[in-house]
C-alpha cells in the first residue's frame, strides 16, 4: 500500500502489523515448548510477588516448582480477593496481592446485581495490547491483504470509564483499550465520540447506525460480541426509513433519545447527504431477502469479535440474513477481565491457541473436583472439556474464572481451545446439571426443525411447582399453525436426550415436563437497555441464559398477555 495514501487508521494498522511480526514469531516459538515458558512465567510471577501480603501468606519465596505451588496455594474465586480489592480501591493500599502497578479495574457485567472490580496491572495491559492489537493485525493482514486496513471502521465497543478513590480507572477492559486512543477515536472510527464515549442517556444504537450508513467505504467492523452487531442490523432493518430521512436532511429525528447538548454536538458534525440517502433508499427498498450488508458497504471485508460458544448463534443469524458468506471473521479467542488467554492464528478459525507467556494455566476436567485430576498445559487431552484455572499478572492465583473450554487440537505442542460455556450458567434443580451448551443446542435445533424464528431464550428452575420443573422463557415468532405446545414438547424431548440425568428424572416423575412461556417482542432489547441505564458496559453484556431471582422477576413481568 502506498504510504502517502494511508489514513491515520491505515498508519496505525501498518504500525500494528510491523509490531505484530515479532509477536507472531515469538508465539510460534513458545508453542513448541509451552510448559517451559509457562513455568518460567509462573516462577517469575512468584518471585516478583513474594513480598506482597498474599505472597508472604503462602510462602511464595520458598516455592521452587509447579508441584510446590499447587500444594501450597489453594484454588480461589473472587470472594478470596474481595477484601484485598476493597482495601486497594477504597483505602489506596498497594502490595497486597500484586507488586505490579494496578492502573485499572475491570468492571464485570453483573446481572442486575453488584459488578466486581477485577484488578488489571500495567503488565497485563501490555500483554493484551500485544496479542489483541499487534498480533491480530498481523494475522488479518497476512490472511486478506492490506486494503481493509486504511478506511475508518465501525467499532461497536464503547468506552465508559469512571475513576475510583485510589485514582485508577474502572470499566470494561475493552473500554479501557478503546479509551486509550483518546482524541484519535473519531479519526479511526465511523462513529462519533458521542457514541464511543457516550452519555448513558444517549441512544448510541442510532448514532452507530447513522454514521455507519453515511460511510460506504467501511471495510471492517469490530464488536465485543456478535450479538451486538446483529442487534444493530436488526435496528437498521426496522428503522431504515427514519435513518435515511435523517441522512438526506442532515437532521436527527425527535424520537431519538439523547441529551440536548449531545444532540447539538452531533448536529454540528453532520450535513445533508441527499446522494447517499438516495443510494440507501434504493438498496433498502429492495427488501432484506438477500444479504444487505455487501450492498450498503461493498468493500466490507472483515469482522472481528467473539462469535463462539453462545455467540455462534448470533453470528450465524448475522451472516445468513445480513452479511452473506463473503465477509471474513477474526474470532478473537478467549479474553477475560482477568487476562487474554488465547488467540487464533488465522482468520475464520474458531480455535485459538493458548498464550504461554500471558497467564499460568491449570485445567480441571469437567465433573471432577479431585485435586489429583488437575493438569497443566502439557497434560490436557484433545477432545476433552476442562474448567480453566489461571494465575495472572494482576494478583489472582489459581483463580477459577468459571469458563469451560474444549481442547480441539494442537498448534505445535500447545493446546488449541474453543470456549464452551460459563460453568455458573448451569441449571440444576435436583442435581441433573444441565449446561448452557445443552440448552443452547436443543433450542437451536428445535428452532431449525420446526421452522420458527427465535430471538433468544432464558431458563430458570421453578422449585415451587410440584413436581419441580424447568421454565423456558422465549422471545420468538411462530408461523401460523404451529402449536406452542408442540414446541414445548420438542424442547423437553431434546433436553431429555441432551442430558440423560434430566431425562431420567422426568421419566420417573421427579421433575415435571418443561413449561414454555413466550415473551413480548423486544424484551431482550429492553433488558439490554435497562442494564446499560444501570451502568453496565454495553461491550460486556451477555444474553442471560440461566436467570437469577432478580432477572426472573424482570422477565416474568414481560410475558405475552395471553399466558
């Protein structure tokens, strides 16, 4: 690409590509002997943190091997660190769990409850930037060339950060990364600053859609979860006439919610675009029977974001209805507030390789709590599913992040994984343990076989009924003539087959058959908006599968009237 023709976005991507080369070479080398590099990382972290309060408690200074580390240091959850985090964020103490500088606290999504504060060190941020920015750019450019890298791109990750008492920033980790770009954001991305760093009362969905539609040159789109881009395209489909009218006139429809100062600021950045509006009106008037994204953005080449596990469904719907098969996908890999754990080594690859110098890994076989069954990175078996345990560079040791991953293969000698489900997203009324993976698989299969359109679903255990039972709440459109009872029966049959323990308890009358209830249209959209209004980061919001009591009350209040 001619350097003189590079936009700021192109310049930054070319810089990222150049920096990504050594990172790529490094991970290729480390994956040949992952246990060596992973052990070296652990020993270095223990030595660096031996004088912290936590390090003194568990004798880090005397630990000389992985076996000694596993013997002395217990498995942990966030509750084991909550007191330390409080002292750090509210009291300004340091050196408690980490000797490294903690400059940020990641905000978990929460579930209408209190979100956690996950410490993130400068060192961990450096690792995330190396693999999530530099390596990603290298892999994408090697796969599809450089043309995608120059124009501004649509970014749906918003930065909503606050400052804690100790001076550290607090918010989604993705928002921290985006926020570091500061004043450059509008020059790199199609969306205005009012959408990228939004006021909570602003309809950012409108702003993202409006400014993306204005720009036919978009080549790439980034999202935290594929559900967010699907939702945006659904919004465009339902509101395209309003959006096109506004583009034509250079106005913002009065129905669009945003504070007066935000509206005034955005109006100062737009002008009438009758020619683009005419193009869009012609495209939309042809309907949505064929994928429309290539018509709106003919140069669209690559998506980047989470599209595995529960988000595979949303990506498949996005591709089938809106994107078509011509747009490539960088799947991102397994990222958590506690660290970046894996990265794909090619585009269109849902499998990602573990990163030996990011965190120290341990693996607990699913359905096993025997400490003797815990294995390290050199002991996993292809085809098996594990709960992943990490020791990170921000002060968490042998930490159960509650993610289940399947080992799908090997890259050199290092495991490649796919995220399967959140372990706490498992429903168990009488010990039957039905996972999100089973629930999702059954729901998608029945939707496909019976020919209805499902927006989303959630499940909770009704322990007050006799016998107890599962209740599934679903937002869906059923074709005329399809009996809801037939849908419920098929779902229940699928659950019995997918989880024999559930099936056995239903057959014996210990559990009643599944009850299916239908939600009002746009219930999940409303849930998302409510969560954002309560301070949740849009980039971290995940569809609620297994409902807690607060969520249950919210959704049960939004049933269709005839139930």
